[in-house]
C-alpha cells in the first residue's frame, strides 16, 4: 500500500470535513501491509504526556510500517527571533495556544511517518468566513521551521 496515496486521500477528506463544519478530532492511521487501521482519540494532557509510550505500543501491536496523524492545532505566525514571546515559546513557558489571537493561526497538521525511513509534515490553514470554515491548501513547512516535539515518533 502506497503511503503517499493514502496521505492524498486523507488530505481530501480532511478538507471536506472542515468545509462541512465538522470538528476534526485527532486521528491516527496505522498502516500495516495492505491494512489501514483508524484510531480516533481525545488529545488531552494525559494522552500528550503518555504519547511517547502509547504511540510506539500501538505501532508495535499492529506491526505498523507507517502511520499518518492528523490534528487541529495552533501555529505561531512569524514572530521576531528576539521577541520575548519567541523566547517564552522556546523555553516551554508559553504554549502557542496561549498567544494573542494576532500572533497565531488555526491549522490542520498531517504527519506522515515511515518507520525509520521518512518523515513528512503538511499544514493547511483553517479560515473562517461568515461561520464557514475551509482550508486554504496544504503546504510543507519551510526548511527553516523545525518539526519536532513529543507527539512525533519516527522509529519504533
């Protein structure tokens, strides 16, 4: 099963869900051979704290070759490198969700990870006009943006 084909299908479905007004719950697609298992979950602090153990456990349990994870998130809008907010974000003292509205944007993030081989990330901005939500299109983050964090497991 080609992970890139699956990723393109997921992107299409996510766009339709957002446009239909559906709330996008975090979803994990576990790819093993010709099977895809779909796991929905609530992304609360307990899950976030245990994710580095939970995700590899699931990937081992289902003998996964790859996974795709889709979540709604906040992304900071380009802050100056010497900004006090940037320093607080980097130190972990402040979360992006706590930034003033003008300094953040709502996005859908999709991580596509093959065990020990490759890692890709796409983001799509979520816009709202007259109570309608839609995504502006998928983009890969610029090379300068480091994609890292406790939610990413690249080898299991």
